[in-house]
C-alpha cells in the first residue's frame, strides 16, 4: 500500500466538520466571538459548491418576517409542532426562529438577490410563496455564503473525507478533533481541536431509491450526503434523538423536482388518475389513526392550520395503493399565464435542472400535460420537515432542566457541537435555519473554550496510528484480495462499496419501511433487519477499495450503515405509527399519545456497540393559539 503523507493541523480552537449552510454559519460566527481563535474548516467537497444547496435554491424556506409584522418565533414553533405530530424540541426551535431573520438579512447584505413584494415595496418586504418561504434568485446562494465563511476561517481544507472524531485520551467523553483523508491525494489528515462543530449532511441513499442504475444519482436529497452527521456522532458516543423520524416527500416523478413552489406560488393542486380530488377521502381513516388533535378535517387544500406533511403524503400513498393512480399535479391551468409559466420553469432551472431536462426529453410540457407526482424513498435528515439528529443542549434562558447541560447545541459529548442536519428536534430549519444553528453553536463553542473546558486535551500517537490503519485498510484488503480473481470482478475476499450500498438499501427498504413495501414494517421485520445489519457490519470489515475514490465510497457506506443501524433501533423502540406517510408500524397502526408522547433518545456504547434506548419528556413551551 502506498505510504500517504500524514498532515497534522494542531492547536485549533474551533474545528468545523462539513461546510454546508450549518458549517458556514459556524465558521462565520466563530470569528465574531473568537477574535484570536484559530478556526479551521474540513469539507469533503469544495466549500463553494457543497451541501444541500450546492446547485442552487429558489426559496429560503424559513423566514419569520417579524419586522414586517408577518410571523414570530412562537408561530413557527406551533407550525413545526403540528407538522411533526407533536414531537419537537421547542427550546431549540424557538431559539433558531428568534435569530433566523438576521441570518437572511446577512445573505442579502452579501449579495444574494431576494425578490421583493411589489405590493409592499414601501416597507421593503420580501415576496412570499407561502407563510414561511421567501423567493430568491438562488443559483449562487452557496458561493455567496461560502465566501463570507471563508474570509473568517484561518484555513479551509477542501476535499477532506472526515471518517472519525478523535477522542480525548486524558478525559473521558470529550472530543479532541477528527481524522480523515484527502479524496484527491489520499493524504492522511489529523485535526486536533478544543471544540468541534459537526455540520455534515444527513443521509440520502440509505433506502433503495426509486431511481436505480444509471439514474441512481437523481434522488431528492443531496446524493453525496452519506449520513456523516450521524455516523460520526454515533461512533463518538453522542446520544441521538428521533432517528425514526425519516421523511417521505411528494415529488415530480423521476426527476424528484420539488412541488412546494408550485403549490404555494402557482396555486396548483393535485388529482388522481381519473381527474378527481382524492385527499379529503382519506381524512376519516387518518383521523381514526391519529385523532382530531393533529388532523384538521375541515381543511381541504388551504388551511389556517396546515395538515401535517406526513398525512398529505399518506393520502397519496393510499390513493395509489387503492388503484386510482397516477397522481397528477394540475399545471395546465396555471401555465396558461405566461408569467406563471416562466416562474414554473425557472423554479427548476434555478435548483433542479434535472427535472426540466427530463420533461424536455420526454415531451412533457406542463402547459399542455399535467405531470405525474409520486412519493420518494425515505430520507434521514434533521433540517427539513424532520427532527432526527443528536440530542443537544438548548439555550440556558429557554430550556427545561432535561434539555440543558451547559452550552447551546452541545451534544452529550463534551466539546462536540452540532448544526443543521446534526441537531435533533429542530425541523423546518432548512438552509437559513441551519446557518443560524451554526452561528448559535459557534457562539457556545467559543464560550466553552473561554471557560477553560477545552484545556488539557491529549491525543495519543497510538489513537492517530490506529485510525490511520483502519481508514486505509480497504485499500490493502483490495490489493491482496484482487490477486485471487482470475476473471471478472467478484472476489471471495472483499466486498466493494457499490454492492455493499445496494445490500444496505435492500435491507432498509424491505425491513425498515421503504418504498417497495409501501413504507410498512413491524416488530418481526425490524428484528430480522437488525440481525441482517449485524451480519453486514461483520462483512464491512472486508470492504475493499480499488483507489482513493472508492476509499471515499467505502467510508460513506460505513457512515450510512451506522446511521441505518440507529434508524432501526429507534423505529423498533417507538411502538406506534407516529408519522403515517413516512412509515407505518403494521403491529401498532395508531398514534399512541398515552404512551408515546415522548422523544426517543439512544446511546451507542463506544466500546461494545450496544444501544441503550430511553424516553425523554416532550415539553410544550409555547402555548397553543
């Protein structure tokens, strides 16, 4: 095996892992509170085009507009609470919501074009496409934000695949930085830091996607998001919460183009294959499943209290299973207006080019044909309409005792903070909210260091050497095992990353409630799936990598596997169907508030790999309207 150069970056104060919106927010804010601190960013891709908004975004989906008299943080907490069927961390949500507008104003100050409402030009109000969304020209959203973060960091390391967090050898349960490798040169990188902020991405491609083969890269959530936000934290022994809360979305078929702008801005609507309104037909059954508390059955397409996203998704699934598909988005009416037609196309050209190309390639003009919708495979991510992630401390002025242990957004591991997808319990944060969480985490991390909590960290040479041997082992496994093959590519000595990923996706799909089984699972299936995951982990010790690119794929697979394992544990633990439409527990089909109006918290032992599951109180800190 080639001896790759070891590069050690030492005496870092704030280490930011992942430079999406959460990571850039952390780097930017860390400089304000840490004028003399050393701030370093480690990013798998390139900071200018990385993260979930890499190719652009046409709306900022979380903006209060308090100064325009539109919404306040309490409104946002209520909205997220009802959408997540009661299960949110209201202290974290409120904290993000009370600061998010200032982040959006920063984006505009840095040059991001925010569309203005022509009817309220006198006060400078932004154009809304819904209660929480504002329209932007966002093709260069990420480069604009990245520039601001880059200017504040001492150094940005691009192309670094972070594989493990380092742990302090002098004090139990304290983080000490991270290790990884350069995906271009293969060099081994060691980062030693006093505080670490994980802003890496959630998990796409852990469930078998609808688009397979040559279309495997055309999924909804960023295909390069390999669950590192969770794999890194779980391996380090951080407690996780709500990892059962995956998301299934209604999307334009095959291109995965988002539908929100069409519903909200173009005022389109859906119908079944026979041209009928179908959603309300499923309200009685859904009300029986979840109760009136969470389902406003008097609403149709528009409601003062929107129907939770999962229940709308459930209606699509049920209608298609009843044989009345496909589901169509009615675009033909809106697209007769030349302005709305232009907006409809620009919406994709600015952020989901693949959908526009697919329509052009298949002779679908939404002015004359109502395109199909379908439901996606599940995704595990904590910053969209989902709440999975690390169990983090909230702010001191808001959080109940069980939710606060010293520093805002710090995980249960000392000195380890989260932002964006990494933080559990904060749905509907989206890009602006993730950036805001990064800022909050950075402020707290600076205080942690100023309080002397990051002093005396020791990272032994043995820990660094052991991690290096572990990281590059797939290259050595391949080098030796390849000699046993006389023809073809199948080896008795190793498993390659792509077949490994397909195996993982099959397990998750069939046993943990994926698209093939209409999102259905039960205790028997989950138990069998966890056994298969355990066997797969043994086999992952024989991962082989032909080159550095495949080494990256190998470690992405390991992060996805660890994330999926945690999803299994949480889904098995919550014995109810809390989010119909995201998944169904066939053995516990009803929502059970008497026993399960609680948050779930897991802890994986770093040494044994055993999980401990627990319930945590779900406090409602904001009153109902």
